[in-house]
C-alpha cells in the first residue's frame, strides 16, 4: 500500500497518518464526553463532602440506592411503565400532530382558521391539560397518555406545518404525471421531504414528553418513575429521587444512541455521499 | 417492437388560458390554440420564450385544470403519459433505478430494464443517488424513467436546456435512439430551432403571447439524412416560411 520508504520517516509513521488521525478523531468526542461526565461527578462528590446533608447525597450513595432498586426489580418495573407511556404518547403525538401539521401547511385557508387554535393549545400549561384529562376521563391510562400527547401535539403541528410549506411542488407534479399510488406518494415523496422536520419534532418531542409523563404519573398513576419520585419526595429520600432520575436519563441516552441516531443516519444516507 | 395505441392522435383545442395575478391583473397566455400530433409522430412546439409553451404542456399533463377548451390524449396500448421536465426532478433520496421503477405501473415494476439503461449509458449507475450524478446523467435518468413506462404519449419540456452544447447534442442522439426503438407520439417544447429541425417530424410554430399556432413546418426527411448540409437547407426554408421566428 505505502510507497517505497524513503528512509527519513519512522516505520510507525509510514503505516498511514490518515488512519491514525482518523481513529483519534473518532475517539476524541467519546473521550471528551467521558471526561466531562467524570468531572461533573467529581464536582458533585466534592460538593457533597463539603456540605454533608441527608438532602444532598454524594454519587456513591445514589449508586448504592440504584443497585438496591435494580436488585429487587422495582427499578425496571417503574422504568418500564414510564417508558411505555413515553412511547405511546410519542407515537400518538407524532402521528396526530404530523397529519394536522401537513394539512394546515398545505391548505392556506384552513391554516388561517386554525392558527389561533394552535397558539391557544401551545400556551395551555401542561398541568391544566393533565388535571382536566383526569377529571373528565378518570384516573386511567388512556387519560394519562392522551394528556401527554395533547401537550406535545401543538409543537409537532407547528414544526410539521413549516415542513409542509417547504415541500417542493415539482416532486408532487412528477408523482401525479407518473400516477404514483397514495402509499407510494406518502412513502417516497412526502415523508423523505418531511424527514428533517420529523427528526426535529422527534428530538424536542421525546425530551418534553418524558418530563410531562413524570407529572402525569405523580398526579394520577400508581407506578412509573414519576410515582416513585413522588413517593420518595414524601420520605425526603433524595438519593432515591436522584437514582430514578439518573436511571431514566441513562435510558433515554441509550435510546438516542441506539435508535434515534442510526435511524437518522439511514434516513439521510443519500445526503452524505458527496457528488 | 410492440403495437402502440390505436390511431387516435393527440388533439389540442385550448380556447383560452388566463392567469390572474394577486393584484387582479389578468394575463391571457393562450388563445385559440389548436393543433394535432399524429400517432407515432415526434412534434416540437417552437416559440419565443415566455409565449406559453410550458403552460400548454402543463395543461396537457393535467397539472393545470383552470382553462377553457379541451384536449384529447392518444389512447390504446397504455393510457399512460410520461414527461421529461425542464429539471430532471429525480427523487434525491432514491437511487437511479428506484426512481425509474417507482414511475412504472405495478404490473411492470419488476421488468427488465437492462437494455434501456445500457442504451442510455446508465448501466453502471443504477445504484447511485441523483446527487452523485452530473446534470447530463441526471437528464439521462429522467429519459430512462419516461421511456420505461412505455407511455402512449411523451411530453418533453426543454429537456436539454442548461446543458453545454456537446452534452445536449449527445443526449439528443440518445433520445432519438430510444425513441426510434419504440416510436411514441411525442410533443417536445423548445425554443431551439436547430434542435427542433433535428428531432421532429413536424414543428408547430407558436406566436407571441397570447400563444396561438402561427403555422406548421413538416420535416419529411428521415432523420439519418439530416446532415449539416441538409440542416442548413432546412433552416433556410424554415426562415423563408416563418421570417422573424427564431
């Protein structure tokens, strides 16, 4: 592979500096994140040592609680319950919000009529929607998931409306001339054009949804991370509160790395190869 | 190769097409535009730019329904239409081959396209994305898509505009090759007289806006006789018949 050695380079360097620097470039961000998180833990540990209090446990104590909760199975049961609600609310919000957003974005008169509704729903506090949903529909799973979805839908609508406004009509015209079927139009013409907007709505959506799910669980469910946090709030057990919070944040991080990013890479594969 | 349609011509009879601007100003783009393209004939719609050629094509493609008048598309074999637009309009997120196959009716989705891709010089590029193609190659892919559908009528809207002359010339020859293999009723919009003389059986000359037919110019000579000498003779006789056009 390498050209005949001229002799003025050490043998290691002849192997190809590009592959070495490539590996380093790939590792640097991971290392940076690891060092950064370690630094945060260290700072937290030092602070906990400086101000010792039951209300401010150090990272070691939180880790112990985490292990105990994992060992007796509670952690996974409650994480699972919350994750299920997050997933359900996410799917409902994305589907309903996308359909409404695309319709508003492609029908100007409908948009003019419904735009005030969107603004209204955008500004209703999450707590009000949750309380009303529980009063009207009872303390059940459907009311909980519906309330979370209703909180998220206006955001999705606004993003997807922008996406629909940015659709290129020439693709739709090509599809009309060549008589694409409805499913082909959605799958091959509409969704790929909306992909950046879907990705943006998903990203901001997941983060918002899981925070609202905790409130929903706190107010009217008997399992889930939100319920556990409320329980330990009454016991003033800060270590357990932090343990559950960090566990769920970790789960969301894993989902981001193992699901969201690969899906996004697949969806934009046609973009990355240079011309 | 296959029998293509019955002897129904492409018949166009547009009484009027008017655009209304947001300020309420109305512009008549087409008025009393009527012509016919015979079965299996390659016709060119020639006219100054901005005279309403593309508007006519959009009406025939069914993309603009706000006009008065009527038109009849050739029928038979298939009732499908195909179009090559001013821009290639390939879906950037699908490969060249997927772009072509998506345009096919379900019954033809799996048909063998090797011959077509070979003729158009796209054999090695079926799995590339449109962003990886040059403009000339993207236009070849657009041609492949149009011909793969085996349409009853083919519309081309200045398909070789914005290409350098050498590439355009090569593509014109490729177009003739694939068209000759399966002569389809075709209507091509162009403002390039040489291109029209080289490709078509009949040139429909349009007047300035509002567009209507100024006259017809039939090129009866088989295409392989149209060498540079003959072309300049054709050019001269065209200019005698239509002084001041092009």
